[in-house]
């Protein structure tokens, strides 16, 4: 916006800021720093449009993006000097996932008897791998009242909570279909918490039997490089476990298209 006469408006082209190209995770040094971190990051991004802040849901990290390592170090120093917030900048964690490769069946019986009411919940689960990007599905296939309908949501809750930590390395489980198809209950000792525990433990058993694998994030990249350095760049990409998809000449340069594991890009 600018000031001008109504009959002669004067449009001015906006300033184009470069997109951030470097990311680091921001960790407050103390509890007091944590309380002030959100306000400090918000003010910094308002003052400097080339800084961007986002929350990475998969790793529960706050990611600060800028034009380079020095840019982010200056931003961290400014947070301490201007807002009194001390932070450490670290390489972001890679949001690995886990899944299964073959169908599996599992059961778990949660049974405890103490003074008074006991605890009883018994579920049978079928696990099935889904195509990549499908997420998680839960299906109720119990018939004949083997598990009362009011306990099915508890089973689903237990399954979803257990899926947050896989059996291989504790990463979230994705791309599986969970089907509860049978079980038993006790008219007195059964409760929601019993079926929640049974559902969670049955899922963990099923994951172990389904030949679990680790899913690694893969990034699509394009590298524009002078022809004389093409061989060196392809060598660097191969050293980073990259898969070169193709190479096209463009204005005296070569544009290399490749897929690279995210863990290699962050290093």
C-alpha cells in the first residue's frame, strides 16, 4: 500500500523474500525459557520475514527455518539478547515410521483378580498392511455379542495409543488395518480400561508377528550444476544413498533429479 490520489492509483510491486533453505530444531535451555519461547519466536518471525517457525507434529519439535546456519545462529543470539530466551539449535530428528509387511493375528487376555472386583478383557485382532499413505484403519467385526458394543471404543483407543510407539524403534505405526473379530468378557469384572489394555497389548503382539519394517522419509530434489562438476555432484549424491532418477541439460547446466533419504539431507 502507498499514498496516492484516488484518480491516479500507484501500484507498487511487493518485496519478494527468499524462501528458507535451512532448518534446525529449537530447544529451550530452561523451564523459564520454554514459557517465553513462543512469544520470542513469533516476534522474531514478524521482524524477519525470511524466518519461519513451525511445529513438527511427528517429532514434537519446534523447527526454525532460515537462509543458512549463520542466519539461525544470529536469530538465536537475538532471542537471548532481546527477549532473554536461551535456546540450543540442533539438527531436527527424522520422523521415521513403522509398519508391517504381512497379515498377522494376535490375541491378548487381560486378567487380574484381587480383593473385590477383578479385571478381565480378552480381544482377538487381525492386522493387515495397507498401501503407503493410507494411515490407520480400525474395523469392528465382532458378531454375536462376544464383546459388548460399549467396549469396542475402548479397544480402539488402546489400539491407537499402542500404535504411537512401534515395536522396532518406538516410532508411530502407519498404513495398517486393524480388525477386532472376537473376544470374551466377564459380566462383573470387565470394564473399559480392561479392554483398552487388552487392545493395546494385542496390537503389540500382532506387530511383532507381522514382520515389521522401518519407513524412512525420502525427499525429491533437483540439483542444477555446471557440466564440469556433474560427476562430482553425482558422486556426492551416491555417497548420501541417493537414487538418481534422471539428468537433463538446461542452459549450459545439468539438472539432476534424485530421491534422497531425509536423514542424509539434514546432515
